[in-house]
C-alpha cells in the first residue's frame, strides 16, 4: 500500500517489523547490523516526543542509539515538509535534541 508522498510500507526480516518506507527499512537494517557488531548500543525504534500538551502535538523520530558515549537520533525522510521542519525546530528548542535526517 502506498502512503503519502509515494512511500511503500516495507517489512524487514532482519528487524522483524514493518517500516513506513523502504528507505527507513534499509537504514533500520544497517543500524541493526551496527548494533550486532557492537559499534552502537541500545537501538530503539519510533521514539515519541511530546511538544505541546494542548493541543496535543508530538513528533516521532525513527531511530535512537548510543554511539561514542552520546545518544544519536535519526529520522528517515524522503520529503522534508514545512510541518516537519517546524516540529524539528520545536524539538530542538524544547529538548536541545538534534536529529540527523537520512
């Protein structure tokens, strides 16, 4: 099934889960292999951050992991919308969190 902006949900047998796009699934598999190799630790998927209580506004970041003693957040984006840019700026302002876009 095609989603917004033409992405196709993709199942990863390595990660044993479905992802919103092929690009996200490929990156998840890369990170999973890095974790198995010991280059990163504590890989997590779909991290939810609250940005505002009323109205309830959230942003979900695709991946987080620890590397070189610090946490890294990554999000797979095919199309960077104005809404996403705004939420990422808000996330940085509220939590000081930088997100790598891949």
